[in-house]
């Protein structure tokens, strides 16, 4: 027959895990400890989940492989399973007689501190002096201790205030909006005991928003001031799509009005720092609250138009001075408690920080208090030093203010470094003339409303806390306390596990806070450390049960006065009697006190050791014989108790050398070990040729651009192999977002491009959010070359041909001319060299022939 724990109740019951014993099983001859910690009755609704613990065999509990039956798919039930597993583990461990840690304790308090499964028997006549009163509860009962004579405190969990999450923001009764639940809980824990519970968070729809615009009014921001004169109207129009309850405010800063930060050669230069530039500027000031937060948007525009710039000497400005005053002067600025607080800092210069004030002889550190006078100006600017980043962070967090750095491109990296040290801040690159400030404000608002991250305030050092996140996709992300990529109205769940590492030395009840960063809502957790025994209150001093009043009878044993020994303080120091030797050995024939002590009055008095403390009823325990790793006992991550390492939270293994933390394996963006390995003992074990601390390097792996290109082709342009094979939906699980431009620097992703079959260039980006969600940003319109104009081709070709022909003709003419000249010169040279002689050619006949007319008489009639 199987023993099963039936889960009873739901998340509304205020109990993490409850249960009851079915009547047909109560009559079985099973030790009562098998049901320890289970609730006998509950007003919650019953459910059908079953947690198998073990089976009955030979009248006792035999542990089995603890397994879980059918699970509900609801979020509330899922959040309870960690607690049920812990309960099953506790019951299973209680039944394993061969792994009994409950040994070596001589007092009730020592017993309870060993392990949560240990119990103490305070029954006066329990088992004689040889029986250990510290043991597993079932063992004590089996040895004859009555159940009502045992000290076995159990942890408890109670929800003191658990208002449900709001669905939508309210115009009135803003204090009734709930974004984080529950609000108050009380937990009771023993040392080494852990307790898991679930919290929920939701960014409600139409939540009020306060936006305070803090502007640098140094001379270099003159054009920016002109461009934001209608910013109030534009912000109101855009934010009206997201909330119906908006307030705007405006403030300005320059720097401390003292030397060497200002020009002060003459009185005129102090009044008008721009006197040598033939223009008018206002005197330098530290910070001015120009307009308190208001719903009147037109007043914002009117006040901005009235502003004029100033001029200071050095490049850094007093921005952090102004940020601190805006943060702490809640009434003067007009921050509403039930609203999202956004502080937009616009500047084109770096900021002075703590100790910079010493250049001006200012040695008083910033006190973090409000110093805005009746003139709405910071009146301690020349008295107090600039604040440190730590002080700014403290005040921003304390007042739940989201700081947005809107800075020029050359300063982006500097302010990103600031942002890493100030939780809840974002950095945006503003154009030189601040023309894109509206886009930065809207983007920052959407980013703020798309993420939830938990933080712990005033955690007692005796507690350790771990988180698991369920970020809306029903997938549990181990070791993560934040969710991103959320939509307004999404509900996220976090499983919080508390473990009592030690018992506090001072007060036993301690309180700390758990809250989402920059939310007003918080969970107040009160922890009661169960580190004492109730039987101590019934202690009897100088009791007759302790041999003539030589001790205090407490929790069933005698605490002897100095110099007295024995179970009942019957022996005196110096008494050499060695009677009752058999009571100093676990069993007959074993060494007395394990050869590590002396048997005095039937009780082992353990030897002293240079290595540590020897303890236990038979000196069987010590705190130094555990395993060493890297030269350290229990690796330095645990305590040696009776020869076994008891690991601190977040450590496991025999030598406590295996970390259970996953943070070292999780990169800032993307899945654990970049999806290329497994996290074992806090280190990534890489696969497939990957290497690096987080498997971030992988020469043989496909790069993101090559790997994601088929999905872009398939899901955005309906082309590619995946589309032809019909595997688009099966392979491509990424979220596709169509954008007009890619900004991958802020997302730490890959920027990709490829040429499609039409010769067009497709641009897309790939990054993974911290929740593990893969995002593809695609520019929908490919960058295609313009269509070809044939005339533009023919005319240049014809012109080129004509030009080549003309050049060829000219070359031919030149060559012919050169050749003719060479031939003529050669002819002339030969002619000059020729020698001519005059001779008669016998064959030559002259061209003239003479004929005589014989009939001619020479007379003319």
C-alpha cells in the first residue's frame, strides 16, 4: 500500500503546502512521524493531485522514488509544486534510517540546529542514560518516547495580507491600485529549513504617469531649448494612447554658482556670462524647479518658452545635483505615490560627482535632503558637495523613480556605465538639437512597462534567497528574478525560496522587504526563527532530580553546575571513579568513548584537540574530519558536523564544492551558456566546439545572421527553402518585429544583411531578451537598386565608342604623319648625297624636228 500526501487548497488559501491523512491510512501501524507536518484539516478546496512518498512494508514506512501524480496546468497549482517536492523530500529523508544526521547533540537547542528532521525527547524516564534524546522523530517514538513529549517545531507560512492584483488603473482612489501580491506574509523557519512561496506582479493598464523633464541650460543647449517649446503638447498626445492620467513637470540646471565653475572676472560677467559674446544669458544656477508636476500641458509649453540659457566655465555640469533634488523633494516636485515616476535628464556634457566640489573649497558631503527654497531654487548648491552615484541610486530607488539619460552620441558610453550602477535607468541617444526627445521618452516608457525585476531590501544575514521566474509563457526560468518583453496587463509569477542558514544571535523575529524595482508595492516578510525549545521555559533550577540540586533540570536532562558531572550531576570533578563503563560505549565490546575521551560517572568527557572540537554522547563526532577540497575543509562552503559536510545554501556535493547558482552561466542577454552547453556546479560545460566561460565562443557554429536568414525569408517575404518545404512555422519560433530602422547597440545583438534573389539588400537584426525570447527585427522594405534606364546606358556607350574611334583616328593620323616625315627626310638625305655628270645620250633625240619646205620662196603674196 502506498502512502500519499493529498494536496489540499489553492494559492488563495494562504498556505504553500497542506495535506491530510486519509482515515483508512491513519489506523495503519506506521510511526506518527510519517505524518509530521501535515495539516489534519483545511478549509481549502480539495484537489486531485497526489504526491507519492513511500509504501507500507512490515509495519513501517519504506521510502520509494518520490514521484508526482497528475499535475494541474494552472499557474497557481504549478507554483505549489516546489513546496510539495520539499515536503516529499522531508518525509522520505525522515524514513531513511541509514542517513541519520541527528546525533551528537547534548541539549535540545543543539539538536534542533542540526537539521530540520531532528527531534528531541524531553520525557524524564526516556530510555536510560544510554539512549540519545536527539534523533529522528520516528526513532524516538520507537524507543518509547511519547509523541507529546517531543520537541519537533515545524515551519509555517501565513499570508497576512493578500489583496488581488488590479486589472486597470483608477482615476480616483489611486491608493487602491495593486500591482504586486501578496503584501504581507509571516514565515517560521528552523535552521537549515527552507520555504517556497509564489508572488505575482502585473503592470496594470492605464496606470498614472508622472514625467519630469530636467534640462541642461548651459550655452551649448541653446538650440535644444528652442526645439522643445511644443514638447509638452506632443508628449501629452502620444502618452494619451497609453494612459489617461498624465502629469508633466519641468526643471533646469547648469552648475554650482561658484568659482572655478563660472566666469567671474567682472561683476557684469557674473550677471551676464555671455557679455563678451554680445548676447544675453542668465546667471549660473545649480537647479531650478521651473514647473511642478501638473496636468496642464499648456503651462509646460509656456514655461519652456520663457527659459534662457546660461554659460559656465568647465565642461561637466551639475546634473547629479539636480537629479538628487528632484528625487528627494517629493512635495516640491509633486510626485504622486501611486504613479510611474519618469525623470528625463537631457544634457550634452558629463556630470560632476562627489569630491569634485573640493575644487571650489566645498568640503561638506551631500546630505541627501531636500534644499529647494521659496524661490524654487536649490539653495545649498554652494554649500554641499556633489552627490555620489551610490547616494543618487539610494534616493532614486527609495522614491521609485525611473531615470532616463537622454544624452548626445559621444556621451552615450559614459552614461551607460552610470546606468549599470543605477538600477532602473535607461540611456538614449539624443540628437544635437533634441529633436528626437519625444521618441526617447516613449521608448523608455514602453521599456519600463515591459519588464519586472525583483529586489530585496534589508535581508537578514541569516537568510538566503533564490528565485525562479515564470514570465508569461509557462516556462520556468531557474535562478532568474526578472522578466522582460511583457505586454501591459501581463501577469508574471516568481517562486521565492527562503532558507534559514543560521540562528540569529540577537532577536529571533526579523522583517525585510521584497518588491519589484521602481514599484510602490512591496511584500513585507516577517521571519520567525524557531531556534529555541519550548521546554526551556519550564526549566527547574537546583532541581532535586539533579542529585541534591547540583544542576538545572531542563528538557529532560540535567545541566550540571560547574565541577559536577554525570547524567544526574552525581559525580564531582576529581572523582576518579570509572563505574558504569558500559554506558560510555555504543555497544558492548566497542572502545570506550571511541578512544577519544574519558568515561567519568558513566558519561564521556571528550578530549581536547588542536584541530577542533570533539563532541557527541560517545565522542563520535567532531568538526574537523570532513573532506578537504583545494586545501579547505568542506571547500570553505560548509560546516563539518560529525564527520559530514553540511553545505551552506547554494552549495552541494560531498565536499560542498559544487555551486547550485546559475548566474555565472547566464550571459547578460540570451539563454544559459548561450544555448551551447549545460550549467554544472556554477560553470558552463560547453558542447559542439564552443568554449569560453559562458560558451560564447564557437568558431564552428553557424553565426546568427546565417542561421536566422531562412526565417526572415520565410516569415516576412514568403520565400526561401523553408517556405517551399512547409517548415516555416515548425522551425521559426522567433518573434518578428517590423521596424523602420535598426538600433542594435542598445540590445547587444547581431546586425545582419543579405542580398535576395532580386538583388535587393535585406537588413535585419537578431537579439535575445533576458527572458530567453528570440527577437528578429526586420526592415520590411528591402534596399533595392533603382530600375535601369536604357538611355543612360546607350548614350554613354555610344559616346565611349565615338570617343574611342576619334582617339584611334587621331593616333592613326599621327603615325602616318610621322612615317611620311621619316620617308621624306630619308629622300632628302639621299638626294643631297647624289653626284650628277653631264653626258650626251647617244640614243637621245631632241624633241624638236626641223623640216625645209622646198617650195617656199620666202615671198608673201
